[in-house]
């Protein structure tokens, strides 16, 4: 028996698996206190607290659509060395929490990693008997070809980053070697009503998923933005990024798409209520924590 969905999107059902959370400060997003105050009413209490902080949540989405089960962004994973101590050698009951939703890893039909940073593809694999083996043995893993090539050290101009050391080898290649990966282009239909679209910038091959079920639409936007203030001012960067201009342009496009389709915008890292909605308001946009 599966648990009650956290959200119904038309006929589709959404469930959530949390791996961990880290307290953060909005000062890492913007130092503009006037700007923060102007947005406090819709950000509070989920996306801003009284001390101008918020929790970055590391979570996966389990989407049930058209009778198929899709996992989006399988977090960091256990047993992996990491340069940042809060991610180093995690030993967290992610699989137990996953199974508590009523879905077992064997039930998953598709795994979609919006990109190949450690916190979006870790549980692609698990360490078993000294080997990295696919966690979702019956799934097709959907990897954007551009992203796959971005992390291949043989690609000309390859640039690694310290926080992603070894991720490609532990969480991506073993899936390829098991024959479970499909390298997909800039627009890929997964199922009727579910399409993966290029959303580059945060990483060169970053992608997002668009869902349409009945009248309801949603964008699973990964790390197109981290904090919703970046939707209000798309030029705000958060953390490291492959291509700042492309990331800004992609955020702008997401805001327009979200406004024009009344879509739920469902990113990777937001705490409760987890989602944002946007509508056109005169020449600008108005946002709400959905
Ligand atoms: Zn992330």
C-alpha cells in the first residue's frame, strides 16, 4: 500500500523522500535586506525564518504517472567520501524512507537525474560487496547526453569540481555498464504527458521534467534555482555554476513558462511547502509558496 501523496497533479501522484537538510542563511542568496523584506510575506514561514535563514532540503520526488513510477533526483547516497564534512560518508536510512512510501526500489520504471552533481544522482547506485550496483534494478535511467559528456574526463575542456570528485565513477558509469542508462537529447518524451527538457546553466547539461496530467502542469526544475528569491531576480546566483548567463536565462524562461501554464514549480531543495507558483502581474510577476 502506498502512502497518501504529498501532492496530486491531475491524475498523477507525488511522494517525497528526504535524505537530509542543512540550515542556511539568505545572506548566501542576497545581501539586499530591502529586497528580502519586500518578499517576506510570501516566503514566510517555509522559505524564510525570523533570523533570515532557511533549510536546504535534500530530497527525491517519486512521481506516479500513467501507471509508471519515476524517481527524480536520487540525492547523495551512503558510503561516499566528500570534501564537505556534512556530505562525507553518509549513513542515512534513505532506502528505508523510500520504501515507507509504499514503493520499493524494484518498482521504479524511470530514474531522472536533473544533473550529475553528487546530491542528484548518488542513490543511482549502492555499495554492495565492494561494488557500486544500481539501486533501481528494473528502471531505465534517463541521463541528458550533454550532462553525461560534461562529466566525462575524456571530453575536451573537462573541468572537475572538488565537491563532485568520483561521482561520475560511482553513480553514473556503473549504471551505464549495467546497461540501464539511456542518453537523451534536449527534448525527450518519457511518457504521454511527461517530457524532459534542456535547462542548462547550473551545469552544462542540466535538464528539467515537464508534466501535464489533465489540466494540471508541473515543472520539476532541479537546481534551476535553489531559493525562490532567484525567481524574483533571475540574475542572483547561488553557489557554484557552470555557466552564469545560461543559468540566468533558464531561470527567466522557467518563470515565464510557469506563469503562462499556471504550473507547479517543483525544485530539488525547498523545504515545506516545497513548491512555488507564479502568475503575471502587470509587467512583472507575482509569486506564491504553493
Ligand atoms: Zn542540488
